[in-house]
C-alpha cells in the first residue's frame, strides 16, 4: 500500500473527552471516527487491526473445537420474555418496535438466542458436548460511554456458548475456554490475568475475568504477585493438564472488586505479595449450569433416557475493546508499537526525498515491489514531507519495523529499524528473513 493512497485522516484536534491515551491515539491516527455518543465508525487502519485481532480470536476458538456461526444483531423480545431477562436487563437494552408493533431489541448478548437454536435441533446427550460462537456487534446503552472503544454502546464481541450433559463435562468445557483465552491474549502480545469474578446479571456460580494491567483500567483488582509465576507454557489441551491449570490459578488469591474481602486478602496473602491495582477487562467467562436451559426448556435425553436440562456456560471477548487495550499496554512516550501479530502492516519503507530528487523514492519502489512478491504486507511512505514529520507520523501508526532509505543507505544496504531499538544497515535478503521469521 502507498501511504499517499491510504485513507488515513490523521488529526491533531482532539475532543475534550478523549482523556486516555488509546482514545487519543485512535482518533489522532485516524483509526476511528465517532458517529454519536459511544458509537464509532472504524476507518481502514483501525478496522485492519481489529480484523487481525478477530482472526486470532477465531483461530483459538476453532483450536478447542468451538464452531463459528452468526446470529443476528436484532432479536425478538419473545425469547427474552421466556428467560425472564426482558425486564431484568433494564435500561442497557435498546428496545425497538417494528412496523407491526412487535417488540424487538438490539442484542446485548446472546444466551437466549443460542439456547433457542440449540433446543430446536439437539435432542440427545449423544450430540454433546458442543461449543458454538459468533463474532458480532452488540449494543448496550451504557449510562456513561467513555474512553473511546473501551466503553462503547455499540461494540464488537466474540461470544461463545458451551452445552454439556453434566457438571463435570461442563467444567471441562470451561477449562478449555480458560486455556484458549490465555493463549489468545498471549498471541495478541498481552499478559492477561484470570481473576475470580462475580457473575452479575448473567448468574451462575463460576466465573473469571481476564484482566490486562493498566492504570487507566476501570476494574480494580487485588492479587497475590505469585500469579505472575504461573506460566501458560506449562499446560496443554488435555483434561488432566487443564484441571491442574485451573487448580494452580485458583490456589492464588486474585479477585476483582466485587469479590474482594479485606480480611481474606490479609489472611491469604503476605504484605509484600499484596498487589492492588487497576486493569482492563478484556474477557469474561461464566459457568451457569441450567439457569437458561430450564426456563427456555432446553432439555436432552440423558443416557438412561431421562430428560435433562443442558448445562451451559458463556464466554465473551471484547474484540473492539482489545484494540484500545493493546494501545494502553504498548503505547509509551508518544510511540506506538503494535505487536507483530496485529500490526496493520508488517513493515514501512520511509524514503528521504524531495520534489527535485526522487532517487530514494525510486529505490524504495523497487524494495516495495520485491517485498510484496514475498507476501510481506508493506506500506511505502511516498508522501512529500520532511523526515521528521514522517517519523512523527509513524510513531503514531506504530508499524513495528521500518526500512529507512536515506543518505546513509548504500546501493544494497538499508537502514532497518525496529521501533524502540537501535537500527542496523543490512541487505534486502536479511531484511526479508527478519520479516518472515
Ligand atoms: P464491563 O464489566 O466492562 O461492563 P461486562 O462484564 O458487562 O463488562 P461481558 O458481558 O462480560 O461484559 O462482556 C464480555 C466482554 O465484552 C467484556 O469482557 C469486555 O471486554 C467487552 N465489553 C463489555 N461491555 C463493553 C462495552 N460497553 N464496550 C466495549 N467492550 C465491552
Ligand atoms: Mg464482565
């Protein structure tokens, strides 16, 4: 892609409510544009990053055997009346009437709809367990939408649902999701801490939130520092290992605000290991048994022939919130560096040229074509600006690797730089191998 062709409305004017760095950066870099309170358009650069996050989330869901489907954003109120949540959900639910006067709503979550899909098609324990997910827009009429994509009214979420015949099997599904979440966040370059959480309006008795530590986060957390010693690489996707993983995490005190009790904290965690800080909730998983299957009449035949209410769990990841969360975690000293896995481009070529001397631009064009042939997603900064203006812009866009084609480069060696590191002069072959590795 040529930068001159990229739709990138970089701006310096920020609204006064853009208080946190991710919100500021996303507006300045032209990633999003607000359309109304808590509702955003995703512009090409922002969308490209969000799509990469979405794809990683998808791959890790598929990896544990979850299957993707797509449910609509607009739902009928009927099914919510059946579960009893139509009234309970309150003002956060956006309610709509269609031209026939039927009550509809914009889905804030999908427990009801998925249970309806399931109950009409699955009749026997033989078809269990099942895990289904979709990645779809949600709407919650948040009382105070703020912090850009962090707390929106319309946001993009992956929500998965598990269906099992009994508690034991359901906990196994829960453990798989837990593992999958840790892997997903790791691939996004994030360290997410699982915290025992309150189940809130979803209900049930087992729940974890996945939190990224950040001063600007809205969740207050209380944890034993020992939690950082538990490493994902020590576990794998088999039942015994997953049980051990949950046991290891559960043996360390780590809770969110709702579950916090000071006496318990002081009793279980030594003073020097106590950590009280803030974080961003990027995922939340729940096990709630038959809370929805019973009222919604979602029963299957068990082995002995008896009808049993299916045991369910639900599992959310805030895909659009993650774009902001990654910025909060990685933006430092006015410089953004996207993790390679979600970077909008693999590398940017920055030539130094002017109207009268385009030698470096021509050289860069050759490198550009060459890298494209290798399937490297490359951006060429062909805009006629000073090098300092260019560097400022790229500090904002945050592509992790730069090839600088200037006076110091020779016919076959170019300045190659990883953001926040020293640059080196290497040939194209070496550059390619670094980008492909
Ligand atoms: P929160 O406590 O932040 O309000 P929640 O507990 O209501 O979130 P869940 O129903 O667990 O959210 O949703 C799953 C995930 O969706 C959350 O972990 C979060 O990452 C994301 N999410 C929830 N609400 C919003 C929102 N208003 N804007 C952006 N992302 C959100
Ligand atoms: Mg939550």
